[in-house]
C-alpha cells in the first residue's frame, strides 16, 4: 500500500478537480461511498460544500473518513 499521497481525479458539480490522498484514505472514502450507496463524486461535492475556507478538500476528505470510523 502506498503511504505517499497520490493525485486522484474527481468531478464536483460538473468541474474536474484533483485531490492528493494516500491509498488508505482513498480506499476508505470509496468504501464509505459504496456503503452509503452514493457516487463518490456526489459525496466529495457534499464535503467540498461543507468545508471551511481554511481547509483543503483532501484534508476535508481525510477528516470525513476519520469521523465516519470514529462514529462507529
């Protein structure tokens, strides 16, 4: 498993963007989207809308994944 961040492409509300995430976070994020039966781009767009201006999208996704598993 790669421990260095890798650029991943997403489409948020029709606009292409990329985030750099480690394999473990990307895999967990995909699993959560699948568990919620939601497209990963839709979930990423929701996280993007909710994040603060001082938080990057990759960091917001990492925090989302962490919060998801902590809540279990």
